C-alpha cells in the first residue's frame, strides 16, 4: 500500500480554530506503522481521507476536503501513543456533537481505516 500524503487528495487547509480533545490511546508499533500509511478513498462510500505529516494524523472528509480531526502520535520503545488530539472548531465546517462523541469517532476511524 502506498503512503497517503497531503496531495493524494483534494484538501482544505488545517483549521486554525480547534477544540482540544482528551484522547489517550496506545497502539503497537505495527499498528503505528499502519497508521502512518494513512488512507486514500477508493470510491464514494469511503468518506474519509487520512494522512500522516510530521507525526500528526489528519482526518479529512473525502467529499468536501474539510479537515475534521487532528491526532499527534508519539513513539517510545514499545508503543505508539496519541499525545494530543483536536476537532475542527469552525462551526461553518464542522458542528461537533461533543468531545466524547468526537473521541469515539476518532477511535472508530482508526479501527476501521488504519488497522
């Protein structure tokens, strides 16, 4: 699988308005390597484009190119951790249902697209 990069898909800029999320997850190094590859949509049902840049995973809606979530990954000797996370705070682009739901969505996206 080829690594997804910012230019692999049409994207809008990373939002300047962000809502911090309290999300702490840990993964194996092999899962971390898979996450670093990201995900490029293959058809209209794939609703997300995900790429890694400078230890950040960015989650963009595939139809609009809007960046909805950002997650910073950090590696140690044994695992890869989420050290920081945010949701798009621009309500014209994304209406957050709440921090808990946003965290659950990120968990779901990682397990669905990046594992």
